[in-house]
């Protein structure tokens, strides 16, 4: 493997054989000019002649605007990061003497004025060998070249001759540098550094669902986002119709990842939290852990199903329909058969309620035909709207308001007992009942678990709209009922589930992926495990992994490829020195390049905020973007998940553990906090360290 770097720009017109770097810079300049021309072409489109009306014009104009936006040339985002030289023309029969072609691999497709490609989209089939080719399987590649950039300038390149058996296979220096580059600002794409095992997941087919178990620093979030970008490329029309959604654990996390897809030219993907998906009511309350555990249990779906169906009462009176001078009588037993048949079909409550008047009207029509009349569809519709039929439907199959139903279940012990009998124990029923029943849906102090119950009830009444693809990140923290809420949003589509069982920090955290995927309705999903760590230094991940036997027995330890000796420091201090020692560690870390996170138990945040302020250090809240002037973020342990910083100072591990309702959850929270560092971790403690770390 040969690496080349140059700091001085080569003179223009230099001979390529003498100065390959100058040639590559020339191609970069030409590609930028071609992208600018593509953008200008899009801006110059006149759509007035091709649209029939203002609606067409508005839709088309929006598409043109999106196209212009997606052709933006971002100054610090290199247009291409690699080059592939094929031995033969891709796709052609390998004829003797058929010359190969060279392709530049980048974030988007760029073509010249004649339509010939200058840069190939990383998602195109022809780009795949950039990620997968090796000495063992060169995939018809003679040369793979990686480019190194400083700012937006191309300053280095590195060659691998895959067809040359004499050259050793080594880790790419440029690849290593790109992976280890300091992080300031939001999460970046990893499109230049996707590894073969990650690429397999990224390019897996739209039809199948995938679950990725990955420890800290294995790149699972990035893999999920790049899979969305790949699926949008490979199945654009289908997903434009059905929609894609990325679900994250909280708003800080979504803010952190929100730049990745636009940088890859994808602007159409919605982002949400589970709470925002099920926001049928305003959430103003919280549950104690025992109540939240029961409300999140999948058995609640059965309780709700029984409660919804309990509104149907079998008819006991006959129905008389008057039309003109004629009267048509439907006896009670016949009405009962119609209702029972709809109940047996187990369709949505609301759909059955809409079908009932038509079924009754059809029975009346049969009577009319038997007596010699020839009614048509209009007569059936008129009978279905008849006052007597409407009154029967209202009595037999009344409308159900999902929020009112859940309100009654949580307020009325008898109503709950009737539908939870044989499903929940008496103790579990007591756990979910409100001590002080709310008067109305508006005045109730709903919790986020209640909102999920209302979402389940809403789906029992009317089907939830399904999307084409859903990505669920930090999935290990969801309750079974939350999995069901996500699952019904992709019943006809597929899912990418991302998580780490060792990082589950809720009392109802997922015990196994098989169980979780069952609740999601994707029991046939393939579970992939990523165990190669690229971001967290080996010393740091080894220290955090001391907790694994207690928090996730049987889970493989992450094997970090990143050696940085001296990346871990553990400092014991006196109780009255703790705040000052944390501030000193932050000052020390700020001498390095990149972002700094001071992570502490939530209860310790006010004291540390005061200490930072009196030391004159400005700091941010999680999810806020770092700037060259303010690179320090003060992070409550409860919000650290999914975020990462170049340097982390961790305050008082025992307080992080003690801030949770039970020890296992506390140790898992500590595992998350210990694994947020990309270059270095300083642990500062005044109390005893947890036994596992001592």
C-alpha cells in the first residue's frame, strides 16, 4: 500500500505521470464545475409550459426546488473520496484486451455536459468493490485509491494494488485518520470508511428486516442511516410513495444525527421519537417503575382488545324498516347472526361498525327481492341511512373514543378487573390504577406509557398508516408496547432495528432481540452482530467491558481496532475536591483538538454547572452544536446515550449507578457513560468505585 501526500499545490498543466496529485486535483475542480452546471441547469428549468394547472405547477416546483437543494456543493464535504480502476469494463464479458475503466466514488452522482459520469454515487453497484474488494477477492479491481483532505482541499492519496499478489495487505492510514478525525459539531456520515461487514448490512434488500446488535463505537447508528440512504437510492419511487422514518430515543439524539442524510443528498426522511409518534394526548405525568412495567407489557394489548370489543351488545329486539307503504321486519336472531359474524371476523372495530348498516340493509334488500321488487345499490344505501337502522347500529355497535377508553380502564377498578381478569394479576391491576381518577381526557395527567396504550386502542378502532421503511435506533430501551407502536407503522414495510442489549437503561429494557422482534411483528428479521469497534479506544472499551458479565451476560465484548495508549485515566480525590478536579480535567481536555463532554449523574449537574460558571468555562447542553469557541458540553447521564465526544470527563461513577432504581440499570447507565469517548476518558471519583471497576 503506497501513501502520498503533498502540501504545495502542483502547477496547472503538470504531466499526470509526473504528478498524479495534480491530476486528481484537476478532476476535483472539473467535478465541482460540473456539479455547479447541473445546479444551474436545474435552476434554469422553466416549468410553465409543462404544467396543466396550479396544483401540478406547485408539485413540480417543489420537486425542482428539492433537486436544486440536493445539488448543493458543501465546501468541507469532499465530492469524491475514492477511485476504482477496473481490470475490465464492469458488466461486460471479460474479453481479452477489453480495457477497464476508472470510476471516482463520492457522495452523489456528477456528470459532465455530455452526460458522462465524473463521480459515481457510492450506492451504485459499480461502487460496491470500494467497500468489499480485498486481496482474497479483488472483484476485478486493479487499483483502489483513497483520498485524504484537509478542509476541502485534496492533499493526499493512498493506493492499494489488489491484483498485485506481492503487495502486503495492510490497514489504510488514510482510513484510520478519517475514522479518528476529531468530532466537532453534529454526527458526520461514514461513507468514506464503511467496512465490509457494515456494507453487507447497508446494502441488504428492502424486503427483509434487519436487527443490528452493536456495542459502543461499532458504527451501528451510521450503518442504519446509510442503509436508509442506500434503500432510497435503490427503491426511490416505491419509498417516495410509502415513506421512510428514523426513530431515535430523544430530541438531542435526533438533532445530533440530523445532518447525516442531507449530506448524502437525502432530504425526504422524517425523524421522530416514539413519544412524538404516539402523541394523541399531552403527556404531563410520569409513572412509578411498577406501573410503567405493567403498562409497557404486551399483555396490555389483550386487555385493551377485550375492553374495546366489550362495547358491542348483541341485539335483543327486532328491527322494523319502513319504506313508503311497506314495512320490513328483521328478527333479533338474524341481527344477532350479522353482528356475531362481524365479531368472528376480528376486523378493526371502526371498520366493522361501518360495515354493519350495509349488512343490515342487504338483508332488507333480500326481503324486497323475495317479494318481487327489483331494488338497486341506491336503495341499499338509502336503507343503510334509515333512522331505524342507524339507531340499531348505535345501540349495538357504539363509537369508541380511544382516549376515553384508556381513561376508564385506569380510573375504574371494576371495568379494569372485568377485562384484565386472567390476563393481569390483582397486584398488577392495582399498580396501573390511578390513585386519584381524572375527570376528563383533558385534565388527566397522562404518562408516556399511557399515550402508547391510547395508540394501541386507536389502532384497534382504525388501522394505523404503514410506511415503507422504519429505522429504530437505541431500540433496547423500548417496552413491548412501544415495539408494537413502532411495528404497526411498518406492517407492510420493513425495519432496521439498531441497539445494544448492554446499554438498556429502562426497567423494561429488552432481554433478547428475538423477543423484541416478535413484539415488533418482524420475527423473521435477520440479527447481525457488529463486534469491531472503530471509535472507542481499546483501553477505554476494555475498562467499560468489566461491567458486561453483570449487565449483559453472554454478550460479546467489543474488540476495538483503535490503540491509543494513555487514553484512560482514573483519579481518586477528596470529597471536597470533586467539583474542582472535574473542572481541572475539562481544562486539560480543552487543550486537545475536538469536542469535550463532562458526563455526570443527573443530580450532580447543578453543582457542576455552578463550578464551570465560576471557573469562567462556557458550556452547551446535549444536542447543541459545538463551535470553535465552545467545545464543552455538560451532559446528564440520562441523555448521554448515542452521543459521542473526543474527550470525556466522567464525574463520580457511583452517583451514576445510584441515580437509577436498581443496580443493573445503574451499571448499564454507567457503561453508556464510560463509552462515549473517542480519544480519551478521565474518570474522577471521591466515593468508592463500583466493585466491578475496582
